[in-house]
C-alpha cells in the first residue's frame, strides 16, 4: 500500500514538473516573440536605447555635483511639497483603514455576519482594489480639479479595498472562544467585536496599517505627476524643464523620507506585534 502511494505521488510530481516546464517554455516563447515584434515596431532601437539607460541618471548627478553647496540649498525649498505628500498619504491611510475595518468585519465568515452580506462586501473590496490609484485620481481631477484632495480620495479608496482584504483574513484567524463566552453572557454583536475581536487583531491591524502607509507615500508621490500636488508635481516640473539638480534633490528627498518611514514603521511594528515575531 505504501509503495502504491509512493508511486502515485511520484507520478503526480513528474506530471507537475512537466506542466511547469511546458508553462515556462510557453511563457519564454511569448516573451521572445513579443520582444521581436516590439523591436520591429520600434525600428529595432530597443538595444540601442538600453545601452543609453544610465545616461540621464548620470546627467542629473553630474549637474547636482557641479552645483556644489547650492544643491543642498534646494532641500528647504522643496520641503513643503514633501510634507504635502506625507499629509496626503497619512490622511488617505487613516480614512482607508477606518473603512477597511468596517468592510473586513462585514466580510468575515466567523463573526456571525448574515451570509448574504459577505459575498457582496467581498466583491465591493475586489472592485476597490481593481482600479489603480492613478486611474481614480485622473477621474477625480477631471471632476474636482487639480489639488491634493483627489489624490487623497483615490489613495484612500484603493487602501480601503486592499486593507479590507488583509483585515478580513486576520479576523478569520482569531480564536472564537472569547466570542462564544461573550455571547453566552448576553453580549450583542458590537460588544463581541469590541471586547473579543479587536484586542486579538489590533497588533496585526497596526502592522498592516504602517506597511500600507509606506506604500501610500510612494503612491502619493506618483499622483503628483498628474497634478495632484506634492513632491510629484515638483518632480514632474523639474524633469520637464531639464533641471537636473532639482530632479536629483527631489529624488534624494523622496528616497530619504521613505527610508526614514520604513525604519520608523519597522520599529513600531516590533513594538505592536512583539519583537519575538521579527527574529
């Protein structure tokens, strides 16, 4: 019996490897044929352009170096734009997390939610995640005008769907015994959530919230290219005018801010979740 099962498992493993190899071969064939077609449409200039990939970065670094100490004087000038980008990301993350919490509680199967509500809420979160922030921001800018408000709404909309999915998975992995005990004492649904669910999920909620804030800082900077304000708008202007020193300063400011946020988020996640989970 054991030998039969071992042979069946071996056959399944061989079949899986065969399917994996065929899939990889098909993918490679599609990539090669696609490259050939794209290179022909581009007059065969792909490789020539690839060889010049680092010319523009070298140019902006050279201009920043030539400016000397004047380069560092650009940082206070662009600091308000960086603060605006951070504000957009912070507001969008907070609003998105609040809506995500509501959506996650309404889409968790172990919280005694009416079954008809769960698939409807999950489809809503799928729709919210399906549309990139850039598409939503472009539509809102057309309606509301160019300002940080469309960027904050767009990022918050996408954040609600993304965090809602993660929060719901956290909810479904909690220990339900405290909920059963609270229910036995006559607690209503909101009280069971307040005292039985939130204390268990809060550390993971906080971790995902901080991680999403890092992502939203980058998203907010990108949305500045379409007129949503912040450091992205300044970066778009600097690149368009060929201001290499300003472009380098903006890139460096954005990079340093993301590194600082990453370090702060890592520290706070260790504090919330527990240092033993990061060893």
